[in-house]
C-alpha cells in the first residue's frame, strides 16, 4: 500500500518517532502495548514477508532485512515479536495447504492473528531433534501433549506453530492459543528482550483435527524447522546490526559531549578505538546480512551458510558493541533505564536464540572443509 513506509529511510523515521523513544518503557513494563501492536499492522510490518496478494507488504528479503535492522535499532523486543511472527507466516505460506493459507495468511498479514514459534522444551533447546512433545493419531486427527518453553510472543499470540513427534518423526502443527487444553504462563524477568512477552505453553491432551498438520508428516526437521529458523536467523542477524548501530550512535553522542573542563572524551585515543571497532563491525555485519538477503532473493541455497555467518558475526559483534557502549558511558550506562544497559542485555540474548554461538561455530567450520575438498 502506497502510504506504508517502504524503504530504509522511511523505516528509520517511523522507528525514531514511534518505537525507539518507548523501548525503555517496554523493557521496564515487560510488554509491548496493544496500541503499538496495532500500529505495526497499519504499517504493514506484521505482513512484511508475505506477498501483496494476501495483504502483505511483499518486501524482498534485502528490504525485509533493512526493516528488521531499523526496528532492532529501536527496540529488540518489537523486532523479536516481528521475527517469530514472520517465521510463522513464512511457514504457512511455504508449507500450508490451500485451506490453511486461505484461512491464516490474510489474518497474519494484517497482524489480526499474531504468530508464535514453539520448538524449545524444558529438555530440548539446541538439540531440536530431541523434542519430546507428542501428537498421537486418534480418530483421524491428533492428540497433542507436551510443554514448550521461552516462547516469544506466547502471552499474546493467536496462532502457534508447534513441533511434536508423531509415529513418523517430528511434524509441525498449527494450533490456536484459544484451543482447549492450551495453557500459557507468562515468563518475566528474562535478561533481555523483556518486552517480547515470553510464555511457557503446555498442551494438555489437545484434540486437533487432521487439518492442523502443516507440511509433510514426520519431516518437519528437514523442511519447516530448517526453513523457518533460517528466516528467523536472518532477521536476528539484521536486528543485531541495528543494535551495533544504536551503540555506535549513543557512544559517539555521549563521548562528544562528556569531558568536563579539560577535553571531551572523544579526544582520547582509547575512546576512539572502541568507536572504531563499532563502525567497522556495523559495516561488516550489514554487508554480511545484505549478502544473505540477496542470496535469499535469488533463492540460492548458499543463503543458508551466508545466514549462519551473518548471524554469528552480527550477534557476537553486537555483544561486544553493547559491552563497549556501557563502558563508554561509565556509571550512566549502568543506570536504570539507560539504553546502553538495555542494548547489553538484549545483545546477549542474540547469541543464544536461533542457533547459539557454539552451534554456529560447529556449522560454519563445515565451510572450511568444503573449501579444502574443492
Ligand atoms: C529471550 C528468548 C526468546 C526465545 N524465544 C523462543 C521462541 O520463540 N521459540 C522457541 O522455540 N524457543 C525460544 N527460545 C529458546 C531458544 O531457542 C533456546 O534458548 C536455544 O535454542 C538454545 O537452547 P537452550 O537454551 O536449551 O540451550 P542448550 O541447548 O541447553 O545450550 C546451553 C549451552 O550449551 C551450548 N551447546 C549446546 N549444544 C552444544 C554443542 N553441541 N556443542 C557446543 N556447545 C553446545 C549452547 O551454545 C549454550 O551455550 C528463546 C530463548 C530466549 C532466551
């Protein structure tokens, strides 16, 4: 739609006016208010990844990355909500039956249904193949049993993308949060992305129809999980570029001003060194994200590795930049409500979600062996 923002400059202006100034409050109140969630719908940001034909913004992947970078610069909690929602929307668009697509995509595109991604369990995180939730066949449908943990948006989501074991392997299911037997409990006090309204979700003998199954029965790990995590990882990588950018801008503004009667902090070489690292990191991380986005737009399978690399670099660089941003601000950066300490807490989360730093180190090393085998 023509009145919706559709480029980096416009995304940035909206984030500066409507999201960044309130991010501290979202963090403190551990919630993003309904009014902001509705506004994301007006902006077309819930449906950014979906085609215009179903009411989405139809952004290409490079532009989607720019949107998630700008939102991540303003507020990692809002970006996290958009990330998991985009993952669910992508899953329905790629693997949904005609009925599932017709029913859910227009609602997901407008944000009238918010999606959450339910993979992690109390005993299974990085090792997703070890999930123990089950969906047992009964009367032509399924009985879903199990518990999911740390589900972003789980407090407010309407549509849950749930992974469970059937007799054939791991399968994906679309489950409404309002469905009988779905029990959610808020998770508060997380280190970072505190506004992203996490929940624990139990599925207590949920009776699902056969139409709840999304994609091929038993093959979700190789299809839906991998495809959707790739999208989530790309979004998180871009969000990390935003965190580094925010750290750089805050660090430069503070050190240019601060210095008392002698000379500003910006005149000290050791201060400039920290900013130099941020400037270099943000440029490199942005280029890696762009490369991953361009490969996605060309549907080149090399995007998978490019996205691992982008996320690994951007998330570790964001943690470093946020730590240095606190350092540059001294006690002010450690103070309640200061953006630098929020960046620090949010950045650390990025090294854990969508493939932890260690899991990426294992994966990316494969690339070195591939090169030597050529
Ligand atoms: C804020 C937040 C939001 C989240 N949102 C969601 C969500 O919406 N949906 C969802 O399904 N999950 C969500 N999660 C869960 C997240 O996906 C998991 O935390 C992540 O997959 C890691 O799993 P884990 O926490 O169980 O850690 P573990 O897998 O137990 O790992 C613990 C540590 O061991 C390391 N490790 C694990 N395996 C290896 C290995 N083979 N070699 C070397 N080191 C290893 C890890 O890197 C990590 O440092 C969220 C988590 C957080 C913190």
